[in-house]
């Protein structure tokens, strides 16, 4: 019976490998411990990618000392170059774990203390709260590391660095800004915190952030493909092209390398390195006693950094005490990432995608982790940008048709006025009521224009990189249609069609 079962398993593996080779852009790693489970994961990933329009994805799954890789899509579609574990993606905010580790390394070497004020290393940097300057000792490195400074990701209050800004220039631009809460009081996720840490690393190490990370963190760990996304790297290394969703499809979106944002979210890597990074985090691979110490410390949640009833924040990691999962997600305008690991089961996963679809990338990572545990997966939900794209693509299409109709209608009305088929008469109450609906539609359009940036804590210009183009087209066409409809109803009410005697 055992021999017969082995034959069946061998046949299943052969069929699986042949099937995988016929699927464009899909690579299943060697040494799979559960081929049936891999088929289920493959199927789930493809389904999610199709629903969410994600063009390419690379996945690393860790089971103890074993790493399994899954790859979907193309690195270069025109030349039919498929994604593999060497394909490079932007990491987004999963970069923060590297920056946090850099700070803990310097602390371990006695070169700084987490209780040190930020101003000890950046003397010119200040912040205010309720109109008063924060005392130097009240804004510490620990506040930045554990996201308790009082900064937020509200682009209107704390604008992101522009392409030409250095890290120091970005931080200088944010100096003396009003905090949303007093330092040390509550958790508030903000990229500013980790960009501050990046500048502190540069000051203490007396070298630029990229050099420090490569020499002190990445190279010792053997992460040979991981780097900072700088202009030099952008020109020398080929990334999987980032894409953006609009009108139900994706198109290429190339973003500038912004030095001032690297420590909070702009490193690059591949699943080959991320699989190793997961194993290092989980203690499966040990680099040195020092790295073991600082990595373990990076997973200790800060009591003041309460995200919700089950989650706290550590040094670039979210700690889910209820489910025993350590994780972090990341997103840029054209990439999404999620890393998650469960120490108790010795499993971890990293998902890299080339689309700004964080909710769907998170869904993939979370459900792969559940499948590795042989648990039931959660229901699929579309990413917010997918929903917005669907809504405003529909609005664009409908309003374009209705606008064309109104233009034709206005031409007809103008001819009727010219031919005296319509004559100007005083507007009565009945005809005035007919203007209410177009007026309300115009008010609703104006409200959408005002409210949407507030919801996303941004402005329309800053949202341009992140939001689908369909959002802007939909708003524009809705505005044009609403205005034309109001004009049409006013003209009709002033110039009613004359009835024959």
C-alpha cells in the first residue's frame, strides 16, 4: 500500500509540474512538502490576480528551513520574460523593518539610546503641539520607532518629499509643523517618523542611509539583491514594471526615485532575498549573536503603540497577539507588498506585486498563511482603488453619453429659439422647480470634489499618483454634465416651446 501510494504521489507531482509549465508566468518551487496545497494556493492566487487586475506577483513561502517560490506574470511581457524569484519589486513600507533594525544596531553598539531626543542628532528640527514648541526631551527616537510622535500621514499637513529633495531637505521641510497629538501618548502611523530615523542613522553613522544599510544590514545578512531605490539603482537595475489601475485595465507607471522617502518605504528586493529575510526574522537562519539580539528586540511591541484591541506596533512590525502573527504591508503608487510570519508554526510568507492594490496583496499573504496552517480562508474583497475605478469609470461613460445628448439638445433648442419656436417668457413656479434637480446634482458634484481628498487625507494634486485616472475623468465629466444640465433646464424654463393654437 505504501509503495502504491508513493507511485500515485509521484504521478501527481509529474502532472503538477507539467501543468505548471503550461501556465504562463507560473513557477512552482522545488521541494514542495504538500503538492495538493500548492495547487490550491496557485488557484487562489490566480483568481485574486484576475479579480483585482494584478498583472504580476512573486511569492516566497517559508516552512521552517524550506522556502517555496511562486511566480505569476511577466517581467518583460514583450519579450515573454517570466517573473521569477530574482525579479525585483519595490517594498513599500516593509522597508521600515530595515530602518528600525538599523536604529537598534546603533543602539546595541552604544552609539545612541532610544530615549535620546531627536534634536540631539538633528538640532534644527522642532515640532509644535497646540501652538507651542515641543520640549526637546519630549520627542524621542523611541517615539519615531514606535510611531508615537504625533505625526500622521495627512499629506496636507506633512507633505511628501518631491523628487529633487534629499533626506535632510525633506525633514527640514517638515520641521516646526503642528503635531496631531502630544508625543508618546498614542499610536499614529506616519512615514515622517521613519524618514526622521533615516536621517538620524546618517548623522550617527556619518554616511548616507544607502551605504549604511548595505554595509551594516543587508550584506551581513546575505541580502545581495536588496537595495535602496535611488536614481543610480533605478538606472542600473531592472525592476518589474510598476503599473496603475484605470478604466478596468492597468498601464505602466514609472515613478521617480525620491531619496527623501527611502527610509520609510522605498527599498527594492525580490522573493529570493525576502525568503531569507523571513528565515532570519524567525531565527531559522542566525547571522550573529548581535543580530539575534536586535531582531528579537525589533519584535517586542511598545505598550503605548496600540493599533487596536489585538495589535500593537514594534520596530517596523505590527504584532498581532491574538493570532500570533508578526507582519507589515507596504504600498507605493505602483507596487504593493505584504510580509507575515507565525513563529509558533514556523511559517511565513512574502507577496510582492506590481500594482497599487494593497488590500488584495494583503489578502493574498493573509490567506496563504492560513492555507499553510490548513485553516479556512477569508472572503475576497476588492481594493478601494478597484472600487473607485469601477464607480468612476461607469460615471465617465454614462456622463459622456449624456453630455453628448445634452450638446445635441442645446443645438436643437438654439435653433428653435432662432426660429421663434421657443420664446422668452417669465419663469413660473412649475418651471423653476425643474431646475432643482440639476442644481442638486451640481452641489453633489462639488461636495464630492471637496470630500474625497479629505477622506484620503490628501489633496487632488498629491492623489494624482495614487488614484486611478478614471477618478479624475469621472469627476470632470460629472461636473460638465451637471453644469450643462443646469444650463439646459434654465434655457428651457426661460424659453418654453410654443404650442400651436
